[in-house]
C-alpha cells in the first residue's frame, strides 16, 4: 500500500509543485523581457507604466498559489486524518441508498468548495482588482453572484452525479459508455442552454441593431459571407473594466458577444477585426473539432475511472467504503494531475484554431492592421503579460502569445504582397529560459 501513497503524493503534490514553479518562472521571465522591451511595450501596447503589468501578474500569481497550496493541504488533511471517511460515514448513515446519497454528497461538495473559494475570490475582487482599477463590482452584486453560481453548480452537479451513479448501479459493465453519451449530450445542450438561460442571469445582452457599430458589424458579415444576426453587447462593465469578446452556441443559438468595455475602448476598425476573428470559429467549424477533442478527453477519463472504481486499493488507501461516489471522488483526485499534464495536447488544437481565425480575419479585413491593433489594445488594457515563458505557454496558453500572433498576421499580409502599413515595429523575438 505504501507504493500507492507514494505515487499519489508524487502526482497530487508533485504536479502542483511543478505548476507552481512554472508560474514563478513565468512571472520572472516576463518581468525581465518587459524591462528589456520597454520601448516596444510602451509604443505598441500603449502602456506608459510597464511596471504595472509585472505588479499585476505578481499579485495574481501570488494569490493563486496561496489558494492552490491551502487547497492541497486541506485535501491531504481530509484524506489522511480520516475526515473524509467520517463525512462519508455520516452520509451513509442517512440510509438513502447509493444514488441519492452520492447525489447529496457531490452537491454538498460543491457548496463546500464555493465556501472555500469565497475569501480568495473576495480578496481578488476587492483588493487585487481594485488596486489595479479593474473592479466595478459592488459587495451586494458579489454576494448575489455567489449565491446564484452555487445554486446552479450544485443543481447541475447533482443531476449529473445522480445519472452517473444510477448507470454504475444499473449497468456496471457498460456505465462508462452510458456516462460518455450523457456528457456528450450535456455538453451540446449547454451550448444552447448557457447563452439562452444561464448567462442572462448574470448579464444583460443587447443585440446590436443600429448606429455606427451596427454598420461596422454588417460590413464584416458581408465580407465574411454571413447574414447579420447573433451579435450582442454584454454589460461586463458592471463587474470589471476588463475587455474581451467570445463566441458561443451553435445553430440558431450561436452568437458573438462583445463586452461593452471592448466597444468603449476600441476603434471601429479594431472591433471589426475582433468580430472577423470570432466569425472564423463559425466558418471553420472549430466548435465541432473542439467538442470532439473534449469528448476524447472525457472518454479517456471515464475509462480510467472504470478501472479505478474496480480497484480495492483505491478505497483501502484511506479506509473508505467501496461505494461508487467515493470511488469517483478519489479517482478524480488521481486523474486531475494527469489531465493538467496532458493540457499541451488539447492546447495545440486551440492554438491551430486561433491561427486559422487570425488568417480568416486578415483575409476578411483585407489587412492585418485592424486585428493587430485590437490585440495590442486588449493586451494593454487588460495588463496581460505579452511575454510568457515558453514552458508556461505550452501548458497554459490556448492562444498564441501576442508577439507571435503579430508576427504571424504580418507574415500573412506580406505573403500576399501587401506589407502592413502603420502597424508598428515588428514585435521582439524572445526565446529561452532561466
């Protein structure tokens, strides 16, 4: 049994230590390159105070690491002190049977995790984000969001847990296949449910119907060969001054969402460049290839859980009863580090999608300048680190770093015989490690 404990601690603690080291390495690396490339950052990204980027990154990483290591310590304490075994014994004492008991257990776990995150989320919002002039959220809205998020998360987790636990008890040999079908249907359903029913619980979405912004939207849609619908402006400013845009949904529910902060901060050609990029995710079918990749990951996890649930040592390690919901929880603790370590595989697909979307936007706009200007403005306004360490980017970045994207877009225009005009100097090339 000692070898199982050693393997678990190596995975659970060792992987956390590895990612902590990557985060520290990334902040230090970014700070050095920012100092070296001050002139480019100031001129191209519009950041007069370059040190604010480093300070913001350090504050965020510091808080994140404190949260992570306290969580790791609490999980290990719950496992090795017998607290988890006592909690399971209490739930088992309710006498509701394995499915209902497990459902209540996972729903309660969601609430506990939300309570654990509460002080860190509050500090991030009202101290870190406030310090860097991003926070726009009132304490009342913060509490309201917390309650709604917890209720939704507990309800969704409870429903999924109930279904999976019923599969385990009813079709023990084929439950991973049944669970796979369930998660595939759930993922597709959420693409419809989230934009229509969940997102409006937190934000207002106004369709772009008239004015200069509408005219810009129509121009981009015409160039891209789309009908002009499904474009919304979200009131992100009631919580934060961060700016962004995203694509969600499929079929009649597909939509591009522009943060009102983005609309306020950007010039119309820059918004058109962002919109053209988002439209590429429709045009190129990225939602379906991304969905397929996520289902491969889910299938692999379910297959591993199927093996783990049948392994007596999984329960014996922490003196836990051999019941399905306990096996699922402890099994996920084993698998979570492996999922994080395999993230470069899924990131490669996302990086390819983003480059394809940048190429599409450049072609639609007839120039890469609007998109480059938009990317630079987003980076500057959000105090994002433009120079991530290559190892950190490998494990964390689903989008290419900004300098890489700029070089790629400029190369597309030059390849068409139309060199960029007025898009600024070429971004610095930074490689290597500490």
